[in-house]
C-alpha cells in the first residue's frame, strides 16, 4: 500500500470516529428561571439524541404535577418546534392526559400533517419524557430548535379567566442540534 493511500485511509477513519462521537453525544440541557407560580413552570429541558435519528426530550418543572393536571380548558403544555432553523414554528406538540398517561399530539403548523400521538413517561413527579423519531417532514432541516409555552388557570394566583403564562426560554428557542 502506498504512503498517500494509507494516510487517506487513516484520515478517513479519524473523521468517521469524530463524526460518530459528535452525533452520539447528548446536546445537553437548557435551564429556565423560576418565573411562574405554576407547577408546570419549566425548570430544565434535556435533549438526548439517539443514533437512529430521533431522541428523547425530557422536561423538568419546578414542582410536582400529575398527568391529570393538564386540562385543555385550564392548564396546557405546548411544544413549538423549528425544524428548518428559519425562526418559524414548523411543528406544534400539545401534551394531553389520556387515561392517566401524558401524550404528545404533533401536527404540522403549515402542512396540516397530523402524526400518531407519542406516549410520554413521568419518571418523576416533576418531569415528563418523550422519545420519538424526528424523521417527519417538518423536522427535516439541519438544525432543530424548540420553545415551550405553558398556560395555567389552576395554579395559585391564576384563574381559568386569567391564566398565568410562561414561555421557555423567555425569548428565542432552545437549540437541540
């Protein structure tokens, strides 16, 4: 084997190893301040990518809450995804409680596409996790960002007529990748 060929092979292996290690590394977490009286006030969002092109989104809140706390007319938790890194919301996810389990209902904002609900888990009383593949058309960009909106009419100081609102982050979006 010639010297130049061997260098190219070694360089290719090094690049492959580096790319593999970067794609497998978690993107980390994003912290949000305690700025709402609701138990749904976002404390931290953690994204753990999977090698299959999806990942796990874990949302932690300031206080404990049961799935039944989410009521469409009273308390809502909405995820807004920017799948093309253009500052526009492409996919909307609404968390609802169905038979005591959190479900994430996804729909394309402009496309009108509706996807099968993603079942979540509540590993602790102050968190919820959703794992799913990001191979849907609204998330096909090179980068993915998200922000979360909370509306709560049941928390202290909030009513159904005048719910408390929170956005995490307060401005902009959390970049996942």
